[in-house]
C-alpha cells in the first residue's frame, strides 16, 4: 500500500468532476487500499478519489472511533434524503479549516462495493454528513463553497498567509 498525496485547496484539480467506474479492476482495488491507508494516516474520516487526483467515483469512509468500520462506495448516488443538520466540517484538502455546513440529516445511498455488487445504505448523523461531503468532491465541489463569499474570501486569505509563512 502507498500513501497518496492529498490535493490542497485551491488546487484546480479539486474541481474536476469524477467519471463513473465502469468495471471493478485490480487498479480500483489498489486505489481503495491506498486511499484507505492515506485517510487513516492523515487521521481523516473520509476521502474521495478526486482528492488524490484520481477522477473516478470512489470514496472511502470510516467514522468509527475504533477505525475498523470502513465503508467503500463506488459510483455512489443519493436516492433519498430528509431533514437538515448543521455540522462543523473539516477537510483533508483544507487542513485546519472548520466551518458549519447545512446538509441532509438522513440519506439513502446506492453504490457498488469492491465485488461490483450494488447495495443501498441508510445513513444518518456523521455518516450521512461524511457521505455528502465526499460525494461533493466527486462533483468537483469543496465544502467551503457552501459558505458566504465573505467567509470564502477570508479562508483563501488565511491559506495564502499560511503558504507565505511556510516558505519563510
């Protein structure tokens, strides 16, 4: 397994829309293994293939405290949603940035697993939030794009300052 490089906002590749996976190949299995290792190493709870510059519809998620309940979603689609929930989100592509985002509280998602079998999952709370967040990445959207222009501008300024400080 390998640790993959996570793209950092505002990298334009984060805005590329992922294409569906047509066949579960050995390469997809390796991608999922590498994404999982990368997510756990970065202490994240979710990772979309887009974030590691692979533009296919693959996400891995583990919101468990024990880090042993991995969910793999290939070609995920939300088939139902209800309720609203504000949650303080963060992102491995925006380290140290946390903002409240409004999402559906309960969702039903349909996806393929690593065997190529379709499955459906009902999710609520943090798992539902994480699925929606990672699916946004597959559509080329980063969570701060839900925020006001003013907040987005402040975050971009903060990130530019961090980059300048890192170079000093």
